[in-house]
């Protein structure tokens, strides 16, 4: 799996607290090793975000991404709490 990050992702990431950034890093590491781990709550999004998916770092901390080729390429689009 190749993970890339959008400029919007980096902007949201910089606004997080240090502890939330570490949580996001840990979540993406888990995602990299097993994108379907139930802890991540990986799910497709509905309109207007059709074609995107989300995983949860915490109940109120989400990471939005787009995947291609059955998770061969992943683009992290945004992160927010």
C-alpha cells in the first residue's frame, strides 16, 4: 500500500494537538497494516462525499481518504475533530 497526503490533510493535521497527532499517526499505522481492522470503523461516505471513505482515530476524530485498486494506493484527504 502506498499512502499519500493532500495539502488539506496537512492543514488539518497541523491544527490538532500533539496527542491527537500521535493518535492519528497510530491510526494510520494500523490502517496501513490492516485497513479493515474493526477498530478503525472503515466505512464509505455518502453524498456529497461519495467515493470517499473515513476511518476513526477516536469517536470525534476522523480521517477522510480515497482509495484505488483495493487499497494499493490511498490518498489521505482530510483530518478533523
